[in-house]
C-alpha cells in the first residue's frame, strides 16, 4: 500500500525503546493517527531536530488497516513551535497541587516529592 501524504500537526510525543519515538498526529486526510518514527532519537535522524510537539508540516504515513500504530515514512516540517511546546510542558505539570509523577520534574523536586 502506498503511503498517505497529508498535512499534520504533532499533538503528543513520547520515546519508544532506544532510538524511536511515537507521535500522535492530527492529519487533514486521515484524522487522528498514532505513528512510529523509527530512529527519530538518533543524532543524525532523517526526521531532524525540528520534529517535536506542536510542529506542523507534511507527513507521509504508511497506514495499515486494522492497526492502531502506523509507520511514519517522512515528515517535512513547515513550522516548528518550540516555544509553545516548552511553555505547555511547564504549565501542564500539577506540582503546585502535589506530585505529578513525571520523571525529572523540577517542580516535584521543589515540592520535595
């Protein structure tokens, strides 16, 4: 099956194994999709360093019917929103109300958790 090429925005990112990442993408043609980017954490990744939270661009996805996790073939970043991602990363932590459970959280360290 040929890959689907569509406009997309990265909504969620988390690391998978040693070198990969899983992205939750909001796409124009395929809707909300979870994709595996193999090798995305390597220093010389084909995805580049701009592919992060809230980045928008053109995604090329191999979609297999009946599966929840698809394969990301490429992502051409049109706009990177690093400042927004950093701001949301700080504001989404609930350390003011107690321990958030995120590893390495500076707010939890201040709270003594």
